[in-house]
C-alpha cells in the first residue's frame, strides 16, 4: 500500500501539479499513521509530501471567510490535517501552531445553523464519499475540534461551536452511507457510550459489509477500496480486534 501511494502521489504531482485532498492531505495522513504503526516510510518521501501539502493549504488557515457563493466552504484539506493530528499520536507533520491556525479556520467557517457545509460544492462532486453531505462534514469537523486547542478564549469558542453542531446533528436525518455510519459509530464510541451500546452499534455497522468482505459507499454498489479501508480503520479505532472474522 505504501509503495502504491508513493508512486501514485508522485505521478499525480508531476502531471497535475495539484495538492488535492486525496494526493496531498490523505497521503500525509497515511504516511503518519503507517509510521506510527511501525511500517518503513521513507523519511525523505514523507518529509517532501508534508512540505508540499502544507505549502499549498496552510496559508488558507489564516484567511478570512470568503463570502462568495461556492467559495465560502470549509477547507476539507485543513479538516484532514487536524484529523491527522488527532488520530496519530506523535506525528510531526502538523504542529501545535498549525492546529491553532486550523482551529481558527474551522470556527470561522461554521454555518449559522451549527453545521459545516459541503452543499455548496458542485453537484458533480457530491457523490459519496467526498463532499457527500453536510452531516459528514459536520462530523469530521466535530472530531477534528476535540480536544480544543488554544487559549481560554479559543477553548470557550470551540465548546460553544461543538454545542451548536451537536444540536444540528441531533435534528438532522442520518445519511445512509458507509462513511456517515462509520463516523456515527466513532463519535458514539468516543463520546462516552457504554461498552454494550458500542458493541451493538458495531454489530449494526457490520451489517453493511458485502458478501465479498468489502464495503461500498452506499448500499447496492460494489465494494470499493475507499469505503472498505475507511470501515476497517474506524472499526480498529473503536476497539474491534483484527482477528474478528468480519475484519
């Protein structure tokens, strides 16, 4: 997997010269997680990827919110930078200062109703998993903002922001996608639900698994690598052992 990422990301950068979420921030996330788990990640490759992605996205963390339709959306790469810092203890790609700047961006880009929105993305970009729903965007940012980073003023602002998001999520109809279901499971497990409740939610989530062992973005589609990888990763985060038959 790491060999594929290294080759594919390098090819993308050469041909497209673009730090997309998939070939920039998600590659950074994967390198950091692999290194944490003891896999051999080439230091020069990781450092180059981190530098390349951050040069293209971190400058956006400090800019005021653009009010133009289609331009006011929260930065998905910055969400994934924050998630990398949250999920990978000891990672060195995203500094404490980076996190403070990203937190400011996330707070500025919350909608008046308490959500974070992907709904202004072009319709052609909206099929799962990317930009698929405001629920997913809101859940990702909610996870990224915990725990709060910064001084007391920022901490209070984050707390208030998360309370607004929780109210919005509670009244929003859950999306029937694998990504949304996985994030609901993760938030339940990390939100203090009892072991028995989490166990039942895991069993319910595993009902989404296809007969071939994989997961699909939405029910009825063939299994794919993104949905399957995301499902496996989140199942491990909520404590499912790797020797469980489903895994």
